C-alpha cells in the first residue's frame, strides 16, 4: 500500500512537470482565460472522481488528471499577471497570487482531516472539488489583457523559442534555485507532521493543525514581505529582487536549524514558521525577476521550463532524499546504542537529523540566487535594448 501511494505521488510530479511544456506554449499563443478555466475544470472534475473511486486504477487516473489540470496554472496565470501590472509592481501581484500555496496548504490541514474523520475521505475529496463550481464562471467573466500591455516598450509580438529562453544566463541560475527551493518545500510539507508527532509527541490531528499554522502564518509573512521588498528595491537596484531572495534564504537558515533542533514544540513551531516564511518569500521576488528577463510572448514557456526542473529535480528528490536520510540516521542511532531493532525513538532521532538538510540547502539556495543577481542586469539590458529601439527581440 505504501509503494502504491508513493507511485501515485511520483507519477503526479512527473506528469505535472512534463505536460507543462506543451501547455506553456499554448499559454503563449492562445487565450489564457479559457486555458485556466479548462485546467480548473479538469483538476476539479478529476478530484471529484476520486470520491467514487472503487480501485487503485481510478485513484491513479484521478491524480494524474489533477496533475494535467494544475500544470496549466503557473504558465497561464503568471503570464496573465505580468500583463496586468508594470515591472515595478509585479512582486506585489505575484507574491499575493502565490499566497495560494501556503493558504491552500493550511486550509487542507485545517479542514480535510476533520472532514475525512467525520464523514470519510470521499467527502473530503468532494469538498476539495466544490470551489470550482463558483470559481470557473467568475474566471470566465474576467477580461484578458494583450500580451505586453504593461511593458514600457511594446514587445507583444516578440518571436522566440525555448532555446531563446535557455540562452538567458540568469534563467539557468533561477532554474537551479527553483529545484533547491522545491526540495526544501516538499521536505517540509511531507515530513513536518511526522516530525511534530515523533519529536514533540503531538497527536496526528494536532500535528496537522500545527502544520497548518506554520503554512498560514509563515507563508503569509513571507509573501507579504516579498510584496513589499520586491517592488521597492527594483527602483534602485535592477538585481535587487534576486539579492533580496538570497538574503531571505540566508536569514531563514538559522531559524530552520533552531526550529528542527528545538526541545519544545512552542519554540519549534514559530521558528519553523519563520524559516518557511523566508522560503515562501522566494515566489514574489523570483517570479517577478523571471518576467524582468523574459519577453511577454515567451513567459508561459519560461515558467513551464522552470517548473519542469523545479518538480523533476526538487519535488521528486526532496521527500525521497530526506526520507532515505532519515532511515539512515535512524539505523546509525540504533547501531550506536547497540540496539538490534529500530524503535520509534530511533526513527524520531533519524528524522530530526535528516531535516537538518533544510538549513544547509537554504544556504546553497542563497548562493545560487546571489550568482543570478550578478547576471540579471546584463540580461535585462539585452531584453530591453531591441524593444526600446522598436525591434522585436528574437
């Protein structure tokens, strides 16, 4: 059963990453409003399908369909937002948009567990699918702007390909940073409830609520801080958004270390929330930096390439590596104690030690973002020069 659950999770990540590439191209050439509505319809319908699943195959189809629907969101929505707001205001807009990640995560911990406990897991799946009934009609009523509408120099017709995007040096640093970020984010999301249960003795229900609190408070703190910093610093430093993201990652590393090492749950939760918030600030800062270096007509594909690496390299290996490291450390703790069997106490020690990889990778993330800040100024000038001259970038 555990292997089947792992297969569903892995298949979701692989399909989500790969199907985003063609969807990114569609987002650059067709109606983003209709594409988002279709994606929302697919993922909500397939989520609801899980409520009537009678075998493993139906659950797998439900999960994979959800992946296809959700893969629409990042390329289409971020491209749309980029055309609604000028460069100097995009950190705020994208940071608020990405608050959906921690807020949605928190709501799932707050409501899904109690709903499943009271009415069964099938009812929880129906609850997760229900908001689409209201949101899809509202989405279709929105007006979609022209590509490049918010640019100082119009470049909506800029030609290019995925190769054009990959020839931008800063994009490579950002892609690597996304893999490191998602490694940490998925490690936290996967193991924080178990960590709170094993190390601090919280029940399953209480550990879920505590995890929801971390997501809600830390995510809101990081997102709102990014919104404020990103649009302020860009007026004085064209590399300021990446520098701020690097600084936030450095600041969050000691909070992650202290939170994982804390002996009290009352210290661990706020410290881990601050660490999570520092990582969550990444989205508003870095996503707006991507739009600073990529032309409007290529932004859907840029996000698709970025998300492919972010999920295949980060989301895939975050839980896997942390879990394997936890098992290794538990075995080592048992051997050091001369125990023949790995008990729950040794598993707790192993998980705590494994989660110390989070502050280490936060420092590495900061280094990568700093490297990106060293190249972004030149990449911004390369993109702006032909547009300012009235020539489409190729």
